[in-house]
């Protein structure tokens, strides 16, 4: 992955090096082995180039020739269709819908609470407690399959890996009783693609 975006030749990604939504797109790009130019964006100092492409000026923003996408879920599913190998969504409609539902639940149940904690707004203590308890209660799920409810890596894992990576920085500490979940997290973290997806800022989150 290269450092700056050139929208006419190689695919480009405007990415916040600390943002969980940018991270999950980077995970998909790495899993697919896509050559992409990445430009790190400071959310407090958005470049004119990005504002020209994306009226919201947010990240992640993907540029693929004349196509511009700026919603992480759309980007991830587009990349899976654009680069079908390895597939992160199954071919049959039922399995695809199931994976999408898992991803939705991860975002609805866990991302929402992580975002409250990260925002440093009211309700941090409650959100941290609820996130911790929800992960603990979900531990048996991770003892069934090597990946999230699947024998292979899917988009649901691309959602979940960046969240689990951030747990220490969110002040969430999981007890030893969650060993299946902790083992699952380590399997994700040890994947070559996940390691490649990490920015220097994200590496520091677990130092």
C-alpha cells in the first residue's frame, strides 16, 4: 500500500489512520491483495482534494477511476464484488444475507457502544460496561467456528477485527473466561492481511 491517492490510475483511499471505519476498509483491501494508494487524513484538517470528491469530507473515501464511494459498508461490499477472490460474502443469497445480518448486529450492538466511549461524551461508563458484558455473554459463539459464525473469513470478521483491536484503548478488559473470544481475536490479529492493514497509530493502541 502506497502513501498518496491518484484517482485516475491506481485505486485510492482517503483514510483516517485511527478511524475504525477506515480500518475495516483497509482490512478488506489487504484481504483482497488490492494495490491501493492510501492518503492519511486528519479529520480536523480535511484536504481540499477530499472535499472536492466527498461533500461530507469524511473517511473512508474510495476512488476507483471515476467512481467515488464514501460509506464504509458500501465500500467493503463494492470491493468484494469488484475483486471476487477470495470471497468475503458467500455466493448463495441465504448465506450472503446471513453474513450481512451478522455485520449489522456487530455494528448495532457493539460499534454503537464503542463510538460512545470514543466520543468522550455522556454515558461512557455505561457504554463500556454494556460493551464488556455483551462481549462476555457472546463468548460461546466464538467456540463454534474458527471465524465469526463461519468456517472462512467474511465481511463480519472485517467488521469485528478492528473493534476487538481497539478494546484496550476503549478501556475494555475481557476476563479469562472469554478465552474462545480472545483466541478468535488473536487468530484475526495474526492474519497477514490484518497486520498489513494496521497504521502506526493503530499499532500504538495495543502497546
